[in-house]
C-alpha cells in the first residue's frame, strides 16, 4: 500500500467519524427543540381527548418525528459529504523526484564521458624512413598540409553514452576501436594568397569523391598484427552520409582484421552536402595500416 492510499483511507475514517458525531448532535438538538415546542401543545390537546384516543395521537406524533429526523440526517449527511471532500495531489512531488533522478543520471553520464576522453588518446607508430602525419588527404586534388595542427580526437563511445542519456538504456560494452576524427573544416590558409604547402610524405587516409570534400574522416586505431592498404568503395548521398561501404578485393590486403576496421571507419565518415550531387555518388577511401611495432 502506497502513501497516497494510506492517507486517503485515514481521511475517509476521520470524515465518517465527524459526520456521525454531527448527525447525532443535530438529531439530539432537534429532539429537544421538538419536545420543547410540541410538549405543551400535546398536553393541551391530550387534556381534551379521551384516554382511548391519546395512544393513537402519541404514536402518530412519534412516527412523524422519526420521519423528520431521518430526513434531516440524510440532508445533513449529503451536505457534510459534499463540503468535506478533499483531493490530495501528489503529482508535483512525483515530478520533483523524477527530475532529481534525471539530474543524477546526467551527472553520471558526464563523469563517464570525461573519464573516456581522458583515457582515449591513440598513438600511431611512425615509419623508420619518415614521419607519419595523421592527416586526411584528398586524392582527387593536390596533396595539402593542414598547418601541422594536431587532429581533433573524438570517440564513438561518446555517441553511445548520448544514446543512454536520451533513452535510459543500459550502458553497452565499449568498442575496441577508438576513432579519431579529422575535421577538415578547421583547416585555414597559411598565406595571404590562400596558397598551401604540399605534403609529400605518406598519409594514413586518402579519399576520392568527385566534387565533394570530406568534413569528417574516421582514422581507425586498429589492433591487428599485420599491415597493408585497404581500399573501400563508398556510396554517398546528397547529405554527405556514407550509405554503403565495400572493400575492393583486387587491390586490398587480404587481412580480414584490417578489412573490418576499414569498413567500419568508412561508414562513420561524412562528406560535404550537395543537393545537385547524385543520390548515390560513388567514391573511394584508402586506408594505410602500419604493422604493429614497425
């Protein structure tokens, strides 16, 4: 039994006891008033009537008094019931408790997200003959430097935690792969004539999509033992979302581990929106994986 039901039952009992006391008091008062008024009248009438008629008179008077008392009690009971009804509203308290639970849940999600971001740095190995630059290269145009700016790091785990916040679902297991997002929108011109220095060294990711620029490319942090290149054929819609991703078998590494990481990273990539572009524009993304420890 919850608190609301308990309070309601207690109040009903209190109300009934009050009503009974009120009815008894009113009936007693009515009887006294009736006796005070009708007593002298009945005595005068009784003095004039024969003895055999007095009994009938008394019975008639008592009967009518009883009827009057019952009617008074009924009307008084209805009046008391109507005036003594109360509505106990607990909806505000329930709303406050729900808001407190949501605030506590938001704080917990925020703490977990901060912990993930503090633990999530990913280091890529460098080649022995040159430095690996963690940048995304547009293969359909000349290779360009990104002003040596460190790539901004984002993680797929943040999206998972956001799902938990909106749907109150249980936390899912963290994925093994942490993705590093390269935001090409932050690249700025280095010179007044908007000329950019050309980067000639090896790149981790390159892409080719006619007339479109990458807004976010996922650079996979993989845990495979081998290395190699994987070319992924992508299909992009007008909004820039990758709707399909498939490995090009002929020129890609046969390592299934590398293939899986490449396809997952390709599906998370985003390109510039173009209403005039085909509904299903085809392009490719090339991922170069270095063997662990190389």
